[in-house]
């Protein structure tokens, strides 16, 4: 009887481990998140630009000045901080940014946005953001998007315009 009990116990234990493994694996599938991941990559003047971010949705919420407060550092997306990579030195709004991978943060404002490149690329949100790690900050003006963007979207054109679009807002900054 004891060998049968041991087999039964081992079987139950194995089923439990497989169930836990499946659940952990499903949680690690980032594409199933409410704000799924996205990557955009483009060649700009010989440099490869890659931006990795998560795409939150409007879902009927007021975004600017509410969900995303004005005058506070924003992770520029959802989940992990957005990352910006360049394999060559580039100019961002006329200022030099060395090749590397950076956390891309912003400070949204009604009249002006600050685009921030921070040397700590891998972090969750902006909870541990430290301005002492900023390597470059540039200021740009927000504008009205040509359509409503339900999901936060980042585009990079081969002419060097990076566009951040969400709800009815578009913020562009230029790379050379």
C-alpha cells in the first residue's frame, strides 16, 4: 500500500508543479499584458535607432494632465521604462547623444515637453528614476495628432522624426 501512496503523492506533486509552471509562463508572456510590448526600429543617417516600449490604451480615460500628470516624469509608455538605443552617435534636437541604450523618459507639459535620455535603461516605470543619471534633455512642443490614437504609439521615420502619439496628442523630436 505504501508504494502506491508514494506514487500517488509523487503524481499529485508533479501535476502541481506543472500547473504552477504553466501559470508562471503565462504571466511572463508580455504580449498578454493589458499594455503589450512593442518595438520600433529605423535607420536614420546611418544609425540604427531602436525603441522598446509598452502600449497602454485610452479606455475612455482622460490621459493628459490626469492619468499622465503634467510636469512629472513619465516612463513614456507602461510597465518597464521605455528604452532608446542607437548604435552610432546622433544629434537629438541639435544636441549630441552618444551611441548606447538609454531609458527614454518625458516630462509632459501643456505647452512644452522635456524629452529625457537616462543612462539607467533597465528599470520598472519611473519609480526609481534619478535625474542625476540623465545624459541629455531636450525641450519640444506638443501638437494635435491627425487622428485619435487609442493605444500609445511611437514611430521613427527614416528622415529622423520620432513621434510619440496617444489620444489626440503628438509630440515629435528630431534626430540627425
